[in-house]
C-alpha cells in the first residue's frame, strides 16, 4: 500500500536497464528514502531480462534502435508516457533523455532532476560529426541553464557546466556498493601461478585504450589480458588479436551479469582504465570500472588524466601512465606487475581506499539533494 506521504518519481534513461549500475544504485537509494520509484528505459531485440528489483521498471518498445530517429522516437514516446503518468518528481539520466523530461516537468509543473553521467557533447562518438554535435549543444543550451537540480560524476565536469551555464551541479561519483568479493577462476585462465592477469572490464568502444593494451601484450611474457564487456569495436579487437597471433594471451569473456563480474574482478593482478585523449569527456572521465577495481582491492593502471590520476595519487593504489604507445605501456605494466615492494604498498592502501570509496558514503550527497527538493 502506498504511504499517504510517499512521493512518486519516474527515472528515465535511454538504455535497456540491464547493466546500468549507476541508475540502479540511484533508484535503490530513492526507494530506501521512501520514494515510489519507476525506472523507464527501452528494450532491444537482444536485451536480457531485467532481474527482479525493489522498484518498478518499464521498457519501451521502439521502431528505431539508433541514430537521430531513435532519439526522436524515444523522447516523443517518453514524453507521452510522462504526461499521462502520475508522478511528483522526474529524474532524467543524460542529455539524450532530458528533452522529454524537461517538457513534461514544465507542463506538469513538477521538479526535474538531471543526472549527467558524462560530458555528453564531448563524447568520442560526436568527434568528426559537427552537425550532430551542434544539435546536442543547442539542446543543452536550451535546457541546462534552466535546471534547478542537477548532479554529475566528477568535479571537472561539474565545474565546466557551472561556468558554461551558471547551473550549480553537485557531484555524485559512480562508486560501487560495498561488498565482500569471492574469487572464482576467470574464463580461459591459464592454470599457472606464474601467469599474471591484467583486466579490462567495461564497454568495448573507441578511445578506451584497448587496441594499445592488446598490442602491448606482444612485449609481455607470462601475462594474460582478460577483456570483459561488449561494444562497437569488439569484432575489430578480436581480429587484431588473431592478426597479432595473441589468442593465447588475450581472452574475451563477453558481457557478464554484475553478479558474475564481481566474482572475477578480484583475481586480477592489475586493472586497466587507460582512456585515450579523445575530447574532454574522456580527459575528465572517472569511470566506474576504476572504483570496481578498487573495491575488489586490485591495483590499477590509469591514464594521466586529472580525475583518475587524482584518485590514484590520493590513495597510492596503482600506476599512472603518460603514454599509450604499446612498448612503453608494456614496460609500465611490467613494473606494475613485478615490483613487489610497491605492490605491497598498493595492496595495503587499497584496504582503506576500498572502505572509503563506496556508494554507501557517496549516496549521502544524493539524499541531501532530494531531501532539499521535497522539503
């Protein structure tokens, strides 16, 4: 039964809800705050079922799967849904879901909260596409200055939005829930204690340093690279592995459920978050995989970008690389895997970092924002 003072909130995002852990954590926090939560996304022909959750979910069936027609159809369908659904608050995730929420909030005269997961207009997918970029920038200019409640994933992006539009943005980093990891054998793991494992988990898209990591494997002995995830360039990466004859050193595990992933992450010797400098979105990235490695107490290797380097420097939990040139990258990986003195220091520091960098601490900022909104 709905409590008489319980507020309804509709949360919307353009993905299929299956692996968006940030949105799931936010919805769970809101549910624990006594909101009645409905999460709306879309369904694709190959979408996995959504596991049972503490809040309600709905996925829209659309005619278009990508491109301008998809974004137009999604926002039109979402707008109709929001206009005819009772709710007290709207929460839009990212710029591609903001237009429908912005219009619905205006029409219904209810609060709108905006969660910007990244610096959307600077994503690599828009590089070399000036017309598409101009459209998104126009939409951003029309809406973001008029927002009252907004938050994003790191200080750098928050500062950019505040300077650009005068809109105050809080920072809610995409930290993992605190949990105890169980170590299971990785898929295709060579059964040899002398073999070191480096891990990449996340989207297999351009700009993630994956090609360079694969090429670096030519210069590394007794090392295996496990790539967990899926994305636009997976087939290209598999072809590269075959071309370089590295099938015995590079393994692809595909996209795994969060429960299974959390069993595999902690057995890695080094976690990679080596984004390339393809625009400001990557330069200011603070990827959730970095915090997943930390939570699993796995030392990390990151690109020397402001947000990632700041975390590694603050806690002293891994290495920072200035170069993604394969041979130099291999040398950095080699040192990070074999220098036992510094690895012992990293592992000791990971104990503290893993206890501090958790959603249970970060959600306090989110709770404060929503409490101010409803009060």
